[in-house]
């Protein structure tokens, strides 16, 4: 994996110090992260453009590591851009058809900012969707449907909530295993 850059794509809360993505970023040698937006935080177009700007700074192969709404950002980005991507780890995607707790943006507000409809075609790169059986932002059934639409491998992690600090994740060592799996699959296929 020496030549591969990992691009971290956080969700709407951006960079949370105790989040597994932030902790993972600190451990990796060749890593970048999509920076927080200063304005238009709910704008999908601004989020997709931020991913594109970071990718333009990277030469060589890239594996995307997205969480929550970051997964939706990646899927929308992939529908608009054709840069080759080595693979993507897509963890705990939210369902825009679900009712979310009060401390989250409403699915309606996300729809108003361009997040819906969610692209349903197969992603043009290998991907792993990591799903929870008790995520308050998406049922396992809805995440299974999304993974199928995107041509992604679905991994059921069990009862891990939204895979964030509130659910007890800080460190998530399995993320590195998934990244290695994506990297090795492509090397084997080449």
C-alpha cells in the first residue's frame, strides 16, 4: 500500500477528535482528509466539490474512506467524475428515507440541498459497505439495498450503532483491514 493515498471523507459533523476516521488518519503515512466546509455545510454540491479539490491534489492511486453522509457524498461524486479510484470503504451510510433523531439534519433539509435522489448505479470502483444492525440513521435492510444498488460488498458488523464515538467507536481497527483488502484485491486483479 506504499503508493496508495487514503482520502478520508467525513460525514456532516466533519472532523470529530475521537472519531475512528480522525484516529485512523493519525496512524497512516499517506493520507489526506476532505477539510471542513466554512459555509454551505449542507450543500451537496459544495461537499462534492471539496472531494474533487482534494483528489486533484493527489497523484497516484487512491482509496476513499467515508463515513455516514460522507458515503453519500462519495456516491454523488462518483456519478459526476471519472477519476480512477482503487476502492472505497463506505461505513454506516444514512438512509434519506428514515426519520432521524432531533440532533441531526432532517432528511428533508438534505433533500432541499441536493442530496436526493441518491445515485443507484454500480460504483466504478470496488467498494465495501460496512453496516450495523442497530444504526439509528439507517436500517440494515436499507443499507443492504444501497450496497446492492452500488455493486458493493456488504459487511454486517453487528450491533455497532452508527459506528461513531456516541456508539463507542473511537478506534476501529477493522477499518485498516478493509483498506488492506481493497488494496490487495486491486493488486491481485492487475
